C-alpha cells in the first residue's frame, strides 16, 4: 500500500480567518503541522491542498509540496478529493491543517490500521480528560460500537446521562485514512449531507452514505486550533514540552 499524506489548508476559515498562516511561537500553524507529518513518509509524500495564493506562496517559501484546488470545495475532505484527482496513491491520509501538535506516531498508527483493513475509512480518537472539553462545542465527540466502529459523532456533549454529568467521553483526532473509492464517493455526493451540515462534522457524510468508519485510538497529545484562543493553548503546551 502506497500512502500519501494530504493537509487541507483553507485561508477563509469561518471561525478563524487566516488560520493556516496564524503564527504559533514563531512558526505558522501550517508549517508546524507539515513538520509533524514529514518524518512519517518523507517530505515528498506530504502535500498541502489549498485554494489560496497566500498559502501557496508560504509553501513555496518553506519548500512544502502543494496542489491547488478549487475554492468551491465545501469541506476539507472535498478539497482532499479534488487534490487526489492529480495525485496517485492507494491510501490518502488526511491530517487536518489545524493540528500543530499531532504526533507522527499517531499518523503511523492510522496507516497501520488502514493496511490491516484495506478499503475501510479510518479516523483517530482519544479520551476526553476534562469537563471543559466535554462541554466544548468546537470539539467533536465520538461514540462507538464495542468493535470500534463509529456510531455517531457530535459537537454536543455525548454520551450524556439524565443528570447532565461528565462521566466518560472521547473526542475525534483529525487524522483520517481514506481509500480512493470512498473518497471519490464522498466527493460525488456534491454537497453536505443533512447531519453533516447540522453538526459541521465531515466524517458524518461517510456514515450517511452507508460507509463504516473504524475508529483508532491514539495519544492525547494533539490540540486542535479552532479559534484564536486555541493558539495560546498550543503555545502553553509547547512551553511545557520544551521545558
């Protein structure tokens, strides 16, 4: 199996415009994500998928391979599918451009899982360790069958009890493994599916199209940057990591 890592990068983010080029402790968010991906397959197997000339110029400046995609792509996964049309691979590994602390070992874990179950959609997850994250409307929460297959994903605090207390929960980590056929079917849909549109969670389209999604446990090292406030959370984590 020949995998390729793709990083979708959209400048016009709804919650955080210009997010890929936001600076985090002296480096852009996008560059930090790329540097975490490069050791896994080598720099030549990591490609940024973008529709923006500012991001393209940034990639040129720092020697990051990229492909230009239409600005009409409704989601990052649609952008990935567009990029895949000109990039041959047996597995497209989507690492979101807002995960600057993503662990290379976690990307490798997703690739290993995809190799064990070729043809399946793979997504990573980890445990939620704070009520703040459980209540957060920016973090997708995961509920699964006992065999690890995805049942549902929501920005709401799930699973929940009658007393609205935080007991145990899991969150999505935005590392995916997409077989070419599933990625094409996703793009051919042409628009967001109903639950995907309500929750604003791309992986739900696969469920609504009838695909199984296998969830893979990874470390809790990643912090997604969804808002400007998250930049400071990442900087604090970097300060703690670097002493």
